[in-house]
C-alpha cells in the first residue's frame, strides 16, 4: 500500500476506475471503486499523487481531494488521449491518465475555487440565455442589439411594443426569460463584489493589480490558475501556455506562423485580452514607452492584433511580478507609481 506513489482516477457517475503505480511506474492495481467508497479508498494513500483527466465533475473531485490534504493534478484531455492504447475501456483510460501524469513538462489544468466556478457558470448561463432569446425573437422579425447592457434595455421595450409580430404566448415566455436574465445579472454582480473584496485582502493579488490591465477578477484568476508561476521557466513560456502566441507549423526547416494558438486557460486568456483592450483604449492619453509602443503596434498591425500583443506582454509582466517582484519591472508598466 505504501509503495503506491501515483493513483489515476477515471471519473464517472457511479463506478470509478483507480490505477495505482509504484515508484518504478509499475501497475500495482487497476480496479473499480464505487462512488460511496472513493473517499475511503483515497484516504489510505495520503502521500500519493492523484491524477484525473480534466472533464465533467473533475473540478469538484479535485477540490474535494485537495481539501483532504491530498496532492491532486488535472491533466488536459488531449494529453491523456495520446497515451491510450488499444480498445477503449475504463482500465486503459485510467492507465493512460497515470502515464500522462509522469510526462515531463506537463502543465496541469488549474483547479477552480467555488467562487470562480459559480461566476463562470452564471456568465455562461446568461450568455446562453441572451443568445437563445435573440434567436427566437429573430424568427418573429425582431432583431435585438448585441451586448448584455443593450439587451437588458431593449427587451422590455420590445415586449411592450404592440406593433411587432410577437404573439401573447411568446411575450409571456420572453417576460419569464427576462426575469431569469435579471436574476443572473444580480448574482454575477454580487459575486463580482465578493471577489473584489477577496482580491483586495490578498497581498499577491494586490501586487498583480498594480499592473496595467489587471483588475481584481484577472488577478484572482491568475493567482488561482498558476499560483507563483514557478512551474514556468521564463515569461515567454507562461505567455505560450496561456495561448497568447502564434501557433506555428514547421517542416523541412521552414516554420509558418499562424493566428493565436488559444491554448491553456480560456477564462484567464479572455480576462487578459479584455484588460489589454482597456489599456489600448486609453493609451493615447499617456506618453510613456508602453503606451507609445501599444499605439504603434495598433497603427501598424490593427487594433485586434495590438490587443493580443498587449495581453502577451501583460502575461510576461505577471510572470516577472510573481517570480521577481514589481521592482524588476519598469515603472511605466504599472498603473500607479510604486
């Protein structure tokens, strides 16, 4: 029992497949465990590394096992697939997870906090609701404006208008959808306020928020995703992990660069790009080197590529701030003087 150093868990609803490896990466066991027995079994291996594929329910189980003091990693699904051999079954899937966990240079999927998952779920639900309502109203000849704020203002006006083609039944249904939309907005607003308070109390988040384009949400997401970012050997590797670099293909010594790779944590990357868009918007009001560089890139390559370039530079500055401190950065990269 003590010889087991790695346990891979193939997640499911009722039956979980556990594959245990020893220090020589040899299979000690590969067996099925019922859902109610899982926590009891994992407690028998307090020093083992528990690896799971990032999939449905993986965030819940990662948080649960972490709260028990266990060492847990989540592996991207595309990396696990490369180690699957032969016909698919639970035992081979668990073995593939265990082998992927020992792959050198592997970057894990970050474990989200409960607050992060709450707000990301509400935002996704709100987006789906808005898109669904816009699509349904379009079938009645009503074109809704894009954007959550404009949607919230326009929908009551559409429902109150008597000259459009909406039937009474559709108006009632859309009214219920609007109330659900307002409820989601209120929950998101409350979660935002709570997360801002948490960020203001955390010293690392306060340091990150000194960087231009980094707000409370981005600071918390970065800290929750990578901690001190010590797993990346340099700032460029960190930016590449976030998908803020061009993807490339190479053969015969010829390398072709393409669009943004969009790998890594999409939520963190999105927050960085939103922050970069804000930096670019206000760059014309500042005369420092960073702002001048941002405007030059926008003029030369367009605002969209400039936004990604700013997000890339911001990610690199985050790595420097986490590993070397804000003193290692030029003063014009900070939102306020240090």
